C-alpha cells in the first residue's frame, strides 16, 4: 500500500514540474512577441510604408467624334470617294529590280502646295486636318502606330493610345496648389494636389516625314516610287521658344493606310467639286517635299543635316540626290 502511495506522489510531482515548465515557456514566447511589436512600433524603418491609393495620372488625347449631317449637305450626292478602294500595286520581281534607292522626305505643310494637310473644315468624317485623320484611324483600330524612338523607322514596336497621347501632349504633372475651398483666406496654408494636363493642338504638327523606295523595273522599263511609311513630326523648342530640332512622333505603315486614305477627300481650293482622295494625292505625288536622307553614298546612315550644317547647302544636297536618281533612268536611254 505504501509503495502505491509513493508512486502516486512521484507521478504527481513529475506532472506538476512539466506543467510549470510549459507555462514558463509560453510566458517567454509571449514576452518576445510583445517586445517585437514594441520595437516595430518604435522603429519607423520596420513599419510598412503606406501605399498611395491615388493612381498615377495618364496623358489624355481627345479626338472629337465625327458629327454626321442629318440632311444632305451637298447639292449633289457625293459618293465617289466614299466608295473607292485603292488598286493593288503592280508586282515587281526581285530579279527585275535592277536599281533601288531608299529616300526619306520631309513635307512642310506651310508651303502653298501642302496647305490641304492643314485644312480645318468639318465633314462627315470630322476634322479634315491630316494629323486628325491619322489619329482617328489609330484610335478606331484601323491602322497601327509604331514607335520612332531612337530613330527606329522599321515598324518594330507598336504603340498604345496612351503612349501616343504622352508623346503628343506630354505626361501630366501633379502639383500642389492652395485649397481655397477649405481655406478661403489662405491663413491656414492648406494645400491640395491637382493634375495639370496639356491639350493637344493639331496645328503644332507642321511637318511629316515620308520613307519611300525608288525602284527601276527592267521588265516594264520604268521607275517606280513606293511609299513605305508616314510619320508626323513634332517640333522641339528651347525654353525661350526658339527652334531646337524636330523628331518623328510615330510611324504608320503606308500600305495599311491606303484603304482608309482612299475614302477621305483632299481640299481643292481651285475647284471644290473636283476633289481627289488622300491616296490619290500621295500616289500622284501632288505634294511638295525635300530629301533629308538617302542611301546614296551614305555608309554612316546619317541625315543630310548631320554632315552638312548649313541649311541652304543641305537643301542643295537633297536636290543633288534627286538629280542622281533622275539621271540614272535618263542615262539608260540613247537618243
């Protein structure tokens, strides 16, 4: 009997010691967690940085939607241009292309022959300025704009509408301004955030670049000029407003652009009724331009103004390139 009582007492003592050790361990863990929380609250570096819930402002580019006329706005039914589709190019075999040069041209819409590019009237298709026609087609998904960053003109990187907007109007700025609503007299010095976004002015696009290939086809014995791309050009100015440089905003692939251009009329100041389409204007070369770059004797792939600084001499060099291409075809014939 005494042995049983002794065993029971030993078992009870062991259980009491185990319970005491468990309680002590829990107390130490609780103290460590409390110490960590206190350190984190006292040390700002250990606290999680608050997240800004206000999204970053994005550049906006508003292109007014066309407003159709509810009645016929002409004395006659004008459907010829609306129903036009461009003809396919004549196929040129690679073996027949015995001569080819690549040329970059610049169109200045301030020249008299290029004034249709700046025609501001409204029609069934909306604003008739050429830059607005391009932007509306891009926004509607009819064509794709490609990046011109770093001088890339090979149509390699498509651009989104937001990226185009930022290129044309710049990124919006977030600034602090006085909060006159909550602090009418300004005595409290309250400030609030505001986003300042620039508006796009189509009149600022005054130049376009054209990339084209000039090919002589020996099978048909004639010289072809095929436009590959068109790029609106933005003027960069200094802080005092003086001219610094020009840079293309984006490139569009001209063969993709032809079906859309074939359905838009070009302004004709001499006869408003005899209006051609934009596709006919480019194919008929009814615009004025100057050569700014070519592949003739240009191993460094430089623009003319890169190695000829004088603007008059650069213009004459462009005419010299034009004459070389013209003389190649003329020299093939004997009289």
